[in-house]
């Protein structure tokens, strides 16, 4: 499969997320979001982005490993090979321009924080509101970890209006008004 179909899916998901964020801001205005019993009803607006295959593409490592989870894929974060997915970068920039905070939640381990920051910044992501990496020794499932991280963002006074990821486990567990799945034809994580 070429990346062409994936980019088309990314663009569709990006457009949906951008329209949802824009509509919510138009209806409620910044900081005056009246919720539906979810999260912080009167907080600052935020979106949450996953990193791998949502914000950054690691396609070169996937191809180098013959579409298996080989050594290139296992070292994709430390090798900083991620390339910005332009549609997600557009959402990131659009959200910031509208005063909506952007937070990243990734399954990458905390030990990879610095290389993750460097890769994100090199690819055009900067001045985000939060970056959550999985704590060392965590035994939580991805759903429990990521939904807990979103709950922590809400506890900081944010209302998460959109959660965008490429895996079901990025999106499950609540703590967001809307969830948008970016197509990932390469792998599935439970």
C-alpha cells in the first residue's frame, strides 16, 4: 500500500476535527464551553493528539522493517525519524491560532521524552500545552493510561473538545467531547 490512501484518510479526519473545534468555539466562545456532563464544563478548550502515526509518521522505519515490528520500528523514537503528518500539523496550528490548547499523549516511555520533544519541534510542533509519556514501570493498559492522562488534563481546568489518534486505545475511555480516528493501515495496538 502506498501512503496516498493514508494521506486521504488523514485529510478527512483532520477536516472533521477542525470543523468540530471551529463549531464548538463559534457556539460557546473560548472559556465559556457549557458541556454535556463531560469534563470541565467551564474551562479552557483543549485538543489531545497522539504522536506515532497521528502527529508523526514513522513510515520509513515501517518500510525498512518490511512491515514488521523490527529493529527500525523499535528504535523510531530514539532515532527521531518521525516526519510531521501535514494534516495533523495543520490541526495543531489551527487550534493554537484559535486559542485552543494542544496536549500530546503518547505510549512512548518517559525515558524518550527529550528525543520526542526534539523530533516534534524539528517537524514544526512547538509551544504545546502538555506532553504526557508513559511512566516507567507502568502496568496500565493503553486505554487506562491514556484516559487517565486525559482526566489529568481536565483536572488542570481544560475541556477536551477533540481527541485524535490512530488506534482505538488512543480514543477509548472517555474524557473528550469527540474522538477522531486517523486511519492506520500498518498496525493495530490493543
